[in-house]
């Protein structure tokens, strides 16, 4: 790890300037750094290890549902990108173009994939012949590039890492079921691995993916009350299969266009973890995704046997947990405590000469600062339970904060008041008219997050126009 | 899997046209396909699963040696690429340039990384301060792009997947040790996972990496007697750390430039597996890397209970092995046998009504066609041993073929005769002069593979000029 000997790791106060607090954490916890490639970050080992844990868990869930991994080209010819009208309108303005290769100008320019619907569709069209081959459920873990004007590490980076699943099906029903199945996988990853509660719902027409019939989303709320779209799953119907000519012979021997989906989560989730859980001491990682679950810090390490006991403890706990032992000689235990708190390690173990004498260690929880004195022989069992408890408590803490920051508005005035006082999610009834949606955005800066699957009846009328309401919608300012 | 119902899967004879045989395998075993992006392939699930197994094993070995994974930008500004003279000369002709982004022409064009020495070096220069932070041992699994004129799936693709490790060290000695340590990891992966014997050695000055002091390599021999460079590890000395200003305060408090290495293996290894082991029946996968180790094919599946027994067997064996059961109803068992042989699955299990009655199954080895009748209750143990035996036998078969195709030449005439008659590796003594190396290339099309670590004394004089010899070198025509 770099910068180990920086003594001062000051972090901006989270209440004073959340954006600066966020950047401080990213840089000082060694998650990532800026690079000479504008808008692109370097993900450092500690940040990447979080991504590896997300990947591993997600990929296992994928494979249980029959997903197969592939890898398709990063470069997409312009003519392919242009095939689906809404899609190209949505993405063309933010792509990067390769125009020279091997010392020559290219006949046709190639974009770096902003997403790969077009590439997958072209290949599916080439491969698909019969209903017997369906469904095709492919996914790739890869980099993508979108030429964002304003960037922030992890949240909005020109290049980011993600997975993109692209599937084709025999029937609309089966494709729709797959769309929702993958949304459930995302909800599982975000709630159970990252300890962040989600709201599942459908995006409005205005907010859906370029080229989709329907976009489903898992929406989360950050510490400052801003919303973050944590994952999306799209149902395309035949919007791509028609222009891309993805046909198959159906069970009746007739030609038919397939039904399609796509779905993705990205390194943005690292940003979500930082912003959902972090505090003024720094990063706070849920045990299941933490690269280091437990750090051992010897106290009075100059005294005989203390370092050795720390090393023994490290060996012992490594068999069961992701553990680190901090034997740095050029910094004090106090510095180490702050340092590992800043890095968000869920449990710290302190062990000094007296603890060794008494056959105990001191455990300190990162999430609430609680200290426990534990007998050596009960350590594994206690830690196992404790890590699980921390995971649950962190989820609950987020849930409570979200509840505090969720309000109901029945009029636009109330909406404006709520969002200015409390930020957060705002629930309203809505007539379904895009004009009313635009009005809210203009007046408040809030976007519709989704039409939640769990609908509530708040009133009979739209929050803006007062006409009969069709849906309950959740709104919020977004990352 | 696509194309399941193609009845004909004819493969070109391996002795008639090896290049066409190779392409047939790639396409018909569903490993990869061509795409609309010239020179770039789509890696399909079966091919990608091989890569996942290589990745998993290699990454585990890496982590045991203290490697930490990161992810750095895919785009590298031109000014960075230009910093090290030899490096830019080596790579500039084969890069792809991004010149437009977000609808605008860029002030400085960005290349898609052909390799990332320049990006890593720039960041190391920013981060490194003290000897205490050394060594830094980072690696990334990513895509790279090189604008090759002639491409072949897996072997030479414009875009490919690889890992690139980049390390910096306090001393030259430590850096050199890391270079060789990673070469050993590669040898382990290729010999023990892929069952292909390697020769470890150093590249000549002519063949070394652009910008390196020394390049070490693991060289393999394919079925047709051509050589394939399977992995390389480079020692840079201070060639990059000086132009990139990667300095640290050493133990004496003085500023010093760090010592650097890099090392990589790629999806080219999938090509190596195909070409080292395959035969006229198709692909032949070593059990440790095979996505499917065992396939169960029910015989006379229309008879009562046969399909059910196959499914039960699948459930049972899945607990221990990577298994598939082929229950397709629209193709015959004979078709299935050929199909799975073509896909290189190490062991086939046949089970018909009579086998069920007798409490046995029939195992068929892909590598040598051998059949074994095994009692149901002994199945797991037999399979475990059999897979291990196949792994060993496949390695030995490659070793024997390599020995048959390795000759010694003491004169250039002998060299030409050997390579024309026998292709393969040719061992000679060499004076160390690049002129003699060039002469061999011109006359025979063979490149020096390496100066093997295990030197032999074949004679006193150079194979070309007759002057006193410095090294034994291995030569061969290459992929």
C-alpha cells in the first residue's frame, strides 16, 4: 500500500462538505487515484479488492441462474452502433472514437463500447437458428467508456468496470421474467453483500434506457440524502431483434424475432458503499465485502513477546477470516487505530502485554466503536458472530437513515419544502404525464427514481397537476 | 451453446492443413467466432470458461507471492507513450488512437493500451516516496489492443485479454528475482494446468521486449512443430524509472531510482492448448483446465429409467467434478460421442439399460480412446484417479512429441535440412552476434526462441560463422 507513512490523514467533515469528504476517503483510504488520462481513475489494490469481492459473489449468483460468461470486442464499428435509432441517439454523444490504427486512418471509425447491445445483437443474429438454442444467457465482465463531462471517482468515471448481461428468449414472458430475475440478483448483492437497502421498481418512460421497452432499477439512498441508481435491468421486447434481424425458427416451424434483455452493475457500487456507510472517521466496510475483515494491532510492541503473539494470532485467524496484522515500527498504535478506522476495517483487535498475561484480546467495532474483551479460546466463535452482527447492524443503520430521509408530498410546494429541508426520497402520486415529471425536475432538481413495485395509495391526485394519479413514484436528487 | 443441432462437424485433417484444422476447432468447438470488428474475436462461453480456469489458477499463484490486483485506465495519452524511446518505437506502429470523444476532437490523442508500462510508471512516480513502500507488486487482468496486420483467433488477435504485472523494487537483485519468480509461476501454470512442457530461458537482444534489459520466456512446441512463446517476464533495470522519474528515499536517506519488472500471459494460451493437444477428433483438454471434465451420455435413452439414471448420476458427480449430462433428444448417441470428443471433454460416461442392470458404467478416455467398465460404487474414486492419469499422460505425450521434434544442428546446412524435414526446435551453439541470428532467420524463417537456462555444450563453434560459441540457443519457426 502506498503512503503508509503519511502521518496526517485528515478527512473533511461529512456534514460540512459531503463531496469533499467523499473524495478524501477515495484518496486517503487508498481506493483510487486520479491519472493523466482525464476523467479516468486508477483503482488501487484496496479499491480493486472490494470489486473482486463484489464480482465473485455476483458471478456465483449469476451462474446459479444459468448465466454463461463471454468476452466480445471492445471496439464497435459505427455502422453497428447506428442500427437502433433510440440507442444511437442516447449513446452517440458520449462515445470515444478510434479513427487511426496501425499508422493509418481507418475506413470506418470504431467506438469504444459504451455498452454492448449492438455487438451482442449482431452476433446473436449470426448464431441463432432454432428455438432449441434459446434462451441464450450471456454476460461479460469488462471495461466500458462514456465520455462524461463531469466525473467523480467510481460514481461517474469515463472508463468504468462492469458486467453486462445480454439475453435472448423464445417468448416475451420468458424475457420479462429474466429481466426481473436479474433485478432480484442485484437486490441480493446490494442488500446482503453491501448492506444497503434497495427499492425495486420500474423507471418512467423519461428515465428508461435508450432503446428499452422497460427499465427496472434498484435504487439506494446515500448518507447525504441523494439517491444512487445501483443497478438496472432492461426489457427490450423486439426493439433490437428486429433491426438486427435476430430470428429463429419457432416450435411451429415459423420464423420469429427473439425477445431480448440486458442488465448491469458497475464499479459505481464501490462509490455506493463509501457514501452509504462512511462517517467522519472514514470508510466503513460491511464485513462480507471488506478486503480486510479484522486487523490486529499489537500494543506496546517493543515489550517482549508482543509482536510474536500478534503474528501467532494472525496465523491462527487467517485460517478463517481475511486478516491483516499491522507491525509497522515507524508509527504509533494510536496512528494505526485511526488509519485502520479510516480504511473501514470492521473489527480491530488490540493485544498488549497485560492482555497476553490475562489470556484475552480487545475487540473494537468500526461501526459503533464498541469494545469487547474476549477470552483467547472464544475468539473465532466471537468473531464469526460479531462480523455477522456488524453486517446486520450496518444494514439496519442504513434502513433507519433511509426511513428518516423519506417523506411524502401531496403538493409541489410540499415537495420543494421537503427536499430542501430533508433531501432524501420523496414519495408522491403521479398522473403519468411527462410534463409533470419535467416540472418537478425544473423546480427541485429531483428525478423520478422509479415507480416502486410496492405501491402505496397516498392520495387520489398527481402531486403536480392534481389530475387523477396513476402511480406512486419515488423521487430524489441523484448521483 | 449455439449450433447444437448442426449434424456435420467436419474437421480438416490435422496433417493436411494445420492452420485450417486449427480454425475449424476454434469455430466448431464453439470456442470463439469472428466479428464485424476486423481482427477481433468474440470469445464464446466454452472458450471463456477455459480462460476463467487459467485466470483462477494463475491469480491464486500470484497472490501467494504477494501480488495485488489493480485496474488502471485503458487509454494512455500520447505524451506518456512517448517517454521511453525504445518502447515507443516498438509499440507506436501498432496502436489504435482515439482522436474524438464526446463529439469533439481531442487536444491530445489517446492510445488504447498495447501494454501499460507507461501508465504504471507514471503512477508509481506519483506515489513512491520511501524504501518502506517497496516493493510494489501490482497486476491487472485486462484487455489490450495491438493493431496486427494478420490475425488468428487467440494466437494473434488485435484485442486480447491478459494479465500484466508491473513491479518496482529497492534493488536490482530483488527486481531480477521477481522477474524469475514470475517466470516460474508461468511455467507452473503451463506445465501443471495446461499439461504443456516448457523451456525456460532468456531472449536474445534482438528478440527482447521494447525497453527491457532482459526478457525471460517460457517456450512451448505445438503439434505441427512450430514454437509458441507462452509467457514472458521482463527486467527493466532503471530504463523506465529514469525517464518516468520513479525515485525513492533509500535506507541511507538518499534519492535513488527504483528497479522495475513486468510480466504477462494472455488468451494466447487457449491457442496453445488447442495446438499442443488437439488431434483429428478435435480439441483435447487437460482435465485440470477443462470446463467440462466429464460428460454423461445416456444410451437408448428412450428405454424406461435411462434418462432418470443419467440425471441421478449427474447430480451425484456434480458434487465433485465439472460434469455435463447430454439429454438432447434430437440427436443420436453416436452424434453426441463425436460432438463431445470434438469439444475435448476428457472423460465420457456411457450408461445404457444393460449397464444399469449390471450396476456399471462405461468410461471412455478422450486422450487415447481407452474404455473402462466401472462399478457404480467405485465411480468417484476411479474418476478422480483417471482424470489425474489423463492429465499426466497428456503432459507426457507432449513431452515425447517435443523430444521427437527437437534436433541439434552444427552447421547452417544441417539447420536448414532439420527444419525443413522436421520443423520443431533446433538446438545450436551461437557466437552471440546478431548478424548470425539474422542469417538464420533469413535462410530458415526460424527465430531464436531463447538461450535456455539449462545450457548444453554441443560444440565449440557458432552454427553460422564458426567463431567461438557463447551460448546454446533454441530456434524455431513461430506463432
